[in-house]
C-alpha cells in the first residue's frame, strides 16, 4: 500500500537536500511542473541528468526509487539516459488522462526493469521466464543483464568525464570581475580622462596668467614709486640750494658794526628794480601781478594724486593675494586628508569606511583578507556603522554566530560581493550554510577552495545532521517503540553536541 507524503519539491536543485531530510522510499518527479536553474530544454535535460547521477552515486540516497512523469514529446535520447541511470519508472503523459492509471499500481510493486525496457534502445527485448526454464535460458538472461550493466557503466563514465573537464576555478576571477565592474560603474572613458586632464591644465594655465598679470601691475607700481621718490629728492635739493644762498647774505648784513651802517639821512637813493612783466594767457587777459616762486602747486597735486592711486592699487592687489592664499590654504587642507589606500595599508579599516563610505565593503574585504587581524568581529561592527550593504550585514551576523540569519542573507541577496565571493568570505558562507543544515550547498560553495580541512568538517557535520534528521523522522512517524525513542533522543543529543564543536 502506498502512503503519499505531503511534502513537495517545486525546485529541482533542492531535490537532493529534500531526500536527505525526508528519506522517502520513492521519489515521484513530475518534470513539467518543476522549476529549473536553466531555460533552454537541452540545458534543463543536462541539469536533470546531473542531479539524478549525484543522487544515484550517493551511498545514502542510491536506494531511493525514482519515478519520472513526463510527456510523449520528450527527447528519446534523454529518456534512454534516465533509464541508464537506474530510474526505475518512466511514465509518459498521452492526452488528458495520460498514464496516471498506471502510476499507483506500478509503484505499489517492486521495481522491475521491464518498466523501462522500451527506453533501452540498445537492449534486446526482455521476456518473462517461467519457473520451468532451463539453464540455457537463465544464462541468456544473465548475458542480457550484463550487457545492460556495461551500457550503464559507459554512461556513468561519460558523466564522470564531463564533471572532470578542466575549467578555470571561479575563485580565480572573482576579484578581477569585481574590479572590472567597479571600473564600468565609474563610467570613466578615455575621452572623459582627456577632458579631465585638459581642465586641470587649463585651470593651472589660467592661474599662471592671473599671477603674471598681477606681477606686471606690481612692477609698474614699483617703477612709479621710484620715479616719485626721484622727483621728491630733486625738489628737496632745489629748496635746500635756495635757502643756502639767502642765509649767507643775511648773516653778512647782521655782522656789520653799527658805525659802518649808513644812516637814514645819509642813505643813498636806492635804484629800484623794474617790475616783472605781466604774463599774458593765450586769451589775452593779463595775469594778476605776482612774483614767481620756487614751489609748483599743480605738480604737487599731481604727485599726491598719483600716490593715492598707487596706494589704492596696492590695497586691491593685497586683497587679491589674500583671496588666492585663502584658496590655496583650503586646497591644502583638503589634500591633507589621508587617502583610502594609505589608511588600508596602516590597518585603519573603520576610518577608511568612515571617510570613504562608498568603499566600505572594499575596506571590509581588505580586513577579512588580513591574516594579522584578530578582532575581525569588532572591526566589522565598526564598519557597519557607515555601510549597510548585504555583504556587511552577512559578516556581522556571521561574527555574532547567528548563522541562520547569515545563511538567509546570502540566499536572498543579489549583492555582487555575495554572488562573487572573495576567498575569506567564501569560507564564511560555506560554514554558515553548514551550520544552518544546508550541507549540499555548503559543499558546493567550499569546493573551489580545495580546503581539505573545511571539506572534512562539512562532511562530518553532514553525517551527524542527516543521522539526526532520520531519527527525528522515525520518531515523528511512529516507527519506533518507547525504548527505541528514548535511545534515539539520546543519540540525537549526542550528535548535536558533536555538531556544536565543529
């Protein structure tokens, strides 16, 4: 009598894990209703063949009877490969009713090779032997079975050779692909690079022209000041010479004795000097009479005006220089900020993530790859304050030993740092999947690392985990008596203790 389990497997790549967990005797697969990792029919067929091969080559799953439900349009070569992989039952849907009336009766009986004989094109037709058959007929049947076995071994060898094809390990190009993506996302082209350098050079040339122009202005101002100083010196010399000529005459007059001085009565008539001629302007109007002096007022005004103009220009130039110097100070203060690479080299990963928030994951990756860092959990928590990407969330969950959350983040995220793993994070992902009971997936993630120690740990953990799954299933479905249940629970606790130590 058949007993149908309620559990279903909608996605094909989860089949092996489900068989580990529920341990059925028969796995009935409706190929048209399952979802696959590929789209093209040929790729889907290869995925199914590879998956069933892995199940049949697993010592714990090889005895499970696999039944396939498909349609009459399925590739005959594909059906023959399924038969060669010891798929015990193949049902072809024909019309609305299909072969569903055959499923239950056929699966209620033990597996028989005649159920798939029509799909073994190279095999001779098998006939039922009676109980009274002679030794010759038995020998013929043995030969037929040996022929089938040779065909099956040949098909398995072909699959093994396909699996052993030399390929570039994914870990070798993960980091290179990440760097290429970063360059593509930056959208920096050769033309943009040329324009960027041209702008920098033009800016420097413009600053140089401004400084050269200002230097010429200052030189002109200095020349004007020198000319003014020369003119002032000449004026002072003239004034000094006039004063020196008047002083001796005055001293001579004052030094004469009183008896030598001419009295007023004896004073001789003084010959008067002719008055200076009147100076006439171009318009013909006479100037008011005055005596010419050695001091030129107009020239003085012009000199004073020039000095004031020079002072204004000097003040403006000084303000311009102060503006330039302030800009240079700001630029120097900005350039004094440490670069991202220098912080990484010094091991200041949290500070690098703080100053360069968009490169937080890059700082985290460098920290994870540094073998000298001991407190990686604390550093990851520090970086998480400035970056909330899924990769950082996974790391913090992992270091806090919340492996269920870490595995959930990995399975659901599209973050490129989780889909293209660096070596350090790949180890973390494999360990988190192992601890959350996803043994097959953990093996797949750890495979490119070629880490024997990690692979052995996952293998041992999987053995304990599957053993507990089987014992718990037997307890749940009432397959054990009370004494056996007590013994099974004790064994489950012992296995869990061993798993916690891994």
